[in-house]
């Protein structure tokens, strides 16, 4: 179906992107064969580092004419194999398209290329007294990757997810045509929202080359509250009560003592408190001390009334860094604690979080395997990790498949979905098909065909 890369193709790509930006064979680092978890691996035939929309367009025109598959990659921090070039072909790396192009203070927007890192954008906007609210845990991810998976993160409770902050996209279609979808306008009811189809499409429909992102004024005050509980059941049961208290925290994260200890070992830094089995970490922001303190007191009093052991205010820079650096390192810390792992990124209704977490504890006992977790308790997005430890390859393969089957079935039973923010990619598409059924998958395949008739963009992902 697809054509293999020839010497003539390499010559054309070098003319477009420059000799130094086209790599083949042993010139390509093996890391480009996989993403962060590394469960799915395939080397590209050629790696091309692009610097402009025009380069992307020219490469796509050539790939379209030659029927060569193209997979787009940012920082490679994904967890479901979405950036793995299953058919070989061209791996298009966008990390060099990393310019912040415009800050429009009047329209509260910032225009960026896809290779800008989340932490770079956060620093730039805050320096200019603005906030880009989406806050995924992996700060070294690119904005293009965040848009491609509709990443959420810790501030989603109050501010929403990436889709809520994308005003416009400049994209290159599979045939090389350059389009602008959306605009700086705050409202748009002009036909189908093609922009929103692209958000979360994991590079299967077109290539994102610029994004106009909505900003909000930077809150003047931000404080966190660390609330320990005797057990995870009590901690998770507190979350719906917090939400019903009419206070809207910026973030509500849950974590277990074991996960915190993994992070301590990984970072070599102490967490403020590790005496208790379960914790909720909350953040509050606003423009006055009185407002933030009142909200924090309401939640602290509520937690203490329903059984919290204490409520620690995390207000100094040192304490904030200690707590949030630990939270940001959870994924890498769990990964470092085992020989191999995989993730279940389900999202369930907030009032079902406790039931799902208790289910994973029972599943761990049943399967005789470690299943640590953490996640965004305020929006029901849970990050559950199955750890291989000392299992043989055959036992690991069976245990992993059985655990995934049971967890995704349980999530569906509770009214949840397969992925809250990490996407489907290659690894989870079977579970998506099982949950959705034939008609929704057929609709997705139809959308894919309209955008990419030759199926050259990121084949074998999401619904194929």
C-alpha cells in the first residue's frame, strides 16, 4: 500500500529541509522508535526536522504524491504509541518549530508554533502577567502534542482542558494545502468546527503548524493545601463534598503514601509529610488574599469535619516547590520503581472515583501485582499504573491484558471513558472500539477518510 523511501526521496527531503535536518539509518537515535513508555517500537525510515509551515507543506505534497506514510512527533512524551511510526516512512519532528510568534494583549491570545514547550509557554505568559491555564504534569511536552491529545492537567477542575483554550490552528493537510481553522474571535457558530476535530486527533487528520491560544489574566494569589487522611477511601470520598461546597479549587489531586515515597526516592528530596496513607492536594487562586484564604478555610474546615487528620497550608515558595515537584515526578518515580509498566488513563464521574480506586486495590490483590495510582480527583481523570516488577515476559503479557480488560470494563460500567487526556494512539484503540461500538468508530473512520483519503498521516492510530 505504501511506498518505501528511496534515494530520490531522501534527495527531495534534503532539498526541502536541508542536509543536516534529514537523518537515516544509524544517524537516527533509537529513542525515536518509541514514546515515553516504550511498549510499542518501530524505527522510521527517515527522520526530518522541520522549521516552518512551508517546509511541512512541501514535505506533505511529496509524501502525498508518493504515498509515503508520515508520523508527526514532538518531544515524544506520549504514553500510548501515538508518535511511533508503525509503517516506517517519514518521522516529522516539530521541536525546532519552537517560536512564540505573538502576544496579543488586547485579544488575550498568544500565537505559537507547535514545538514550544509547555514550560516555556507558562514562563512567557506569566512574565507578561497572563496565565495559560492547561497544566499537564509533563512540562517538557510540546504544545502541538498537548493539542493533539487534548491534554488536561491539574487545573482542569477550574479552567477546563486544552480544547477550551485553542482559538485557531494553522494546519497542513495531507496533500500539502495550508489552512487556517478558527480565529481570534471568542465565539464561532460558522458551520462544523473543523478546529475541534483536529484537537485530540493525534496527528491523524493534518499537521498543526501554528496555534492561537486563549489566555486569562494571571491571578495575583495562588496557595496550596495539603490534606492527609488515614486511608484512600476517606480522601477520595471528600472530593465530591469539596466540589459541592461551592468553592472551586484550581486543582484537586489525590496521591498515596507509596507514590509519594517513590517520588522522594526518585528526586532525593523530602515531602512535607509522609506519615499518612492518603493525601489530597488542592490549589486555590484569585486576586485577593481575603478571597483565597476564605476559600481555603472553607475546604480545610470541611475536610477536618469529615475526618481529615490535618490541613497544611503550602504558601511559601520552598513548600510549593517541594510539594509540586514531587507531584510532577510521580510518573517517572513509579517508572523508576519497576522493571516495566503500562498505564490506564481512564476518566470516570467524580462521584465514582472512590469506587474505581477501591476496585484497583482489589484487582492488585487478585492479580498479585502492584497497581499504584494518582490523578486528578476533581475531574475524575485517574492515572493507574500496572508494574511488572519480577514477572516473566509471558506472565507480564497476560497480567497486563487481564488488568486492562477489567479496568476498562469497570470504567465503562461506571459511566467513564477509555482516556481522560493521554489519547488512544496505537496501544488503546482496541479498548476504544470495544467501548464505542461500530457506529461511532465508523463515523471516526469516515472523518479520517475525508481529511486523509490515502491514509498517509499516522496510520494505525485511534480507529484504524
